[in-house]
């Protein structure tokens, strides 16, 4: 049930141009806070908010990035929607660890995707990999986002509500067309499937459904890495870099604002390490 307070928060985010992805995450964070204390979030005191945040970081063991997102959600709700000044929310965000992401080889990606027996699951996850998409970007693709003349996908409302174009291969285009012909929904490339008539679905596939399909395929593939759907995006960027694609171009396709974010993939390329070792051996070859 949509409460007036939640509706007000969503409207505030819409007025400020927040993406649907951010809106959903912020609303979820505030809803979990209210559920924890069993009362409306506007009745929660600053001390209770501080204790809840300690619970997230110490007892629940929430990842620093997730904690930072929750902190941003609380800050927005209390300052923007309620107009309350809470000094605790001005604390620095939790420091994030510098762990490198899991990366699959091209062969491992193919092995996982081959386990997907349903066309709509294979098409969705295959497109997420082949275009380097976030899961929310993948499931929300619309028919009008395909530009077959320029062989591009128009990604709308990505992270921080940014639009971008990504290249579309002939094979991916063929897969998308096959998938669309299986349902012929006028709007969604991957419509909601738990209905008798996907052609009339008014919403796309769920994030949970796509994640569950990937988890099952990973299990059946025999690949032992701790991969997730987002691993496909990391792997795509790494594979492009290994193939010699310019880092700036990969940055634009990923939708990264900062090149340093994209540069993490330079630490993940096996070919780059091999080339570097050859160069080091060469310059040291004639040392006395």
C-alpha cells in the first residue's frame, strides 16, 4: 500500500530527476528502517536512526557500498521530504574496500549462458553481457531502444539518470528479434512472463527472476567463481580491453563519469599482464 509519506518522497525524487533505480533503492531503505522499528519513519528519533545504522554496519554486516546508499536514502528522506536537520546524517560515508571484481572468461560466460533453456532468459542475460548493461538497464529495455540502422542500443535512465548508447552486434540483434517474436509486446523487449498474455504485459521481467535464472545457470555450468549478473558487465569490459578497445570508449559505453572507475579493468586483463611481462623481460634482457 502506498502511504502519503512514501508518495511524497517519490514525488520529491521525481522533481529532482532521480532515476527509477535510485527511487526504488531509497524507498526500500526507508521502508526497511520503518519495518525495523515498527512505526512510521517520520516518528523515528535521531538516536534510533543512529542505532539502526550501527546495526546495519556491525550486526547485519552490510557491505560499505550498501550502507552508503542507505545513508543517502535517509539523508534525502529526512532533509528533503521531512525538512528535518539530523547532524548524524552528515557523517562521512563508510569507507569502501578496494576489492577487485570477479571476472569470467569468454568461455565461462558462454558455458553459463548455454544452460539457460528459456529464450527470454537467454536473450535478456545474453544482451546484458553483450552490451555491458546493469541488470536494471537490461530488463527495462524497450522495443524503441533498438536502432538497427546504426546498430546501437539506447540505454535510458541509467545510473544517475544518464542516457547513453552502446554498440549492438548482429548476433545480439538477431537474438532480440527472436525473443520479441515470441511475445510481440509493443513496449517491452523482456515483458513480465507470469501472465497468460505477455504481449499485453505492462511491466518488464523482475530483477529477482533474472537473478534466479543466472544463479541456476551458474550452478549447472560447473563454473566455480562467485559470479552474479553484474559479473557479466565486469567481464564484458575486461574482454573489450583485452581485445584492444580504447579505455575511453569503454568508459562511455559503461556510462562511467570518472575514468578511474573504468581503469580498474586494467588490473584484470590477463593479456595486458602478459604483454607487460614481455616488455619488462625485454628491457631487462641486456642488464649486466
